C-alpha cells in the first residue's frame, strides 16, 4: 500500500532557470512524510508514529522539470526496507504532467535522550509493514 500525500509548489520555489529548484523536492517529500507519520494520524485521532527519526541519507532522481507554481503535487510514499533501527522510504512526485521525481530516504529512529539510533518498536514496525513494497531494482 502507498500513502498518497501532497505538497504545495510555491512561486518562490522557482529558480533563475525558470524551474523548481532541486532542493525544493526534498522539502516536498519532507512535508508529505510529516503528513504521513504525524498530521494525518492526528486528524484521524490516532497516535502519530516515528516522530523521533532523522534522515540518514537522501537521493533524488529528477525526471520532468516543473515550470510553474501555485498548485499541489502528489507525493506517493511507501517503505522499501525495514531494518533494526532504520528503514528506507520511496517517493514519487507527480502532477498531471507526469512523474517529476523519484526519491529515496533512509530514516533512522533516534532515542531523544541519547541522540543515538535506537531499535524500531514493534508498533512502529507494524505501521511500516502496511506500506512495505520490496524493491525490484
């Protein structure tokens, strides 16, 4: 299963080349990821998950530039790997113009007292398993 998020493309996201700046794509996936793990769950009246996590790695493949702003892009999110204290998330940023980017992050669960990685809790694993799609790459 995939989580279907959204992110708003702002006018100030456009750079001197007339397209959305590459760094903004990471902002789009961050906003969608926060909605996935926190906001959507709060709206549904259930406990947010994975609030205490950091990005250990991020990579983006830019496919089709975005030349306009003032609209929402879709951000599909799914999990491609679940480890002991980390997991991989995949993203597709889309609009009616097609797929603009594909991205991957490695998320690491953190103990907020020690600021070090910690094992994923069983309830976190169960939540992530709902969105697990193993990579074929």
